[in-house]
C-alpha cells in the first residue's frame, strides 16, 4: 500500500473507530455521557492529582482554553475540583473527586469490555496483526506530537 493510501485510510479509520466506540460505550448506560476529551482529562487528573491546567493542556495536546472548558464541565458534574496553586494564585490545580474516580473506573471497565468483546470476534491472525501494529501506531502518535504547537 502506498504511503498516501495508508495515510488516507488511517486518517479516516481511526476517528471512525473512536466514534463507534463512544457510541457503544454509552448506549444503554444510565450515567450521563462523557465525551472522550472529558475522559482523557479526568484520566490525567486521576493519574496526576494536582496537575495544573497548563500542564494538562500540554499533556493532552489541547489549547489551554479548551482544557478550561473541559474543567468547567467536569467540575459542574462534581467529577473534579479546582484549587488555587499556593505558589501562584493565578493558576489552578486539578484534583479528582471520589465521583470522578468512580466514573472513570466505570468508563474504563466499559471500554475494556467493549474492545475485548470485539477483538474476541476477530480471528487470531487479525488480533496478532493489530498487536504488531501497536508499536508503529505509538511511534506515529509521538511523531505527530513533536510537531504539535499546543504540546
């Protein structure tokens, strides 16, 4: 496959998989839907409690104002809390709430079950091909991040 064909295929397929996964994740769930960006930010805050908004923006390759909007939504839902940085009163530190940790664990469990179920439906060769592609996909993501002005 030519590089141009591969790039077109990847550029179309990866977002489609994400959209399908999001749709399946929340179908039939009684919990309010959480967009992928919300889940990514919440995952970061759970992993790095006390992270600053600016650091979160860099880690997620998002603009600071986009992260601020996500923070406002998650805080309004009671999933994270902001505290003033004692070293810089203009900056906010982000912490997960118990409800945020619980929602993230639920989201992870649902996502893992979804992918396990669909991967189990593939034959062993397809699963091996996907596993073999993971290192290259990680390198592709790292390469794209290197040129990202928001990173």
